[in-house]
C-alpha cells in the first residue's frame, strides 16, 4: 500500500487548484479505496490555519479547516519518537522547524512526501513527490 505525507503546499495546491492538484487529488480516491494512506501532520494544520487567518475571516478559516479535516486523511499528532526524528533532521539541515516535523513524519512511515518546497531535497533519504512550483 502506498503511503504519503502531505506538506502544507500540497494542501494549498488542492484548495486553490494550483498546478499539480491533479497529482494530489487522485491520492484521495486511493485513500478512500484503502489503496493508500495519507498522513497530515499537526504542523500542516497549524501552518494552514495561520495562513488562512491572515487572508480570510476566522469563520471562513474554520469552515476551510473543517473541510480539510474531513478529507480521507489521518491527522497525526506529536509523539516522542517523532519529536526525536524531527530534531535529528533539524540538527543536520537548514530546514525550518515546521518542515523538519513534516519531513520526519514521512521518514518514520517510509512515506512519500507530497510538496512544492525545494528545501526538502537536502534530505537524501527522503522519498519525494514534488509538485510543480515556480
């Protein structure tokens, strides 16, 4: 079974139907059919929420957040093992703290990270599904 971790950029790609949304959206169908597992790190939800709050009302933000949470995904909250893996990545790279959390979840689950962020390429043992970015 295929396993994926969605980065914030992948979620925004779906919400805005940006270039690459057609690569992400089929993963939802696979998840619904139990052919794939989609993980969404707590950090992605935090990033998405603060980005939305900067652009739209609190009420609209909550509607969008509720929609994302209802997707066929598994939201993953923090654990000590995950924290340790994130710290290891952060100590060895120039990634942001948020990106270290997101990348380390992909590593822990041997998942492919769906993203638009070229910064992830500095992690040699990270499987990437890179969406088009400008």
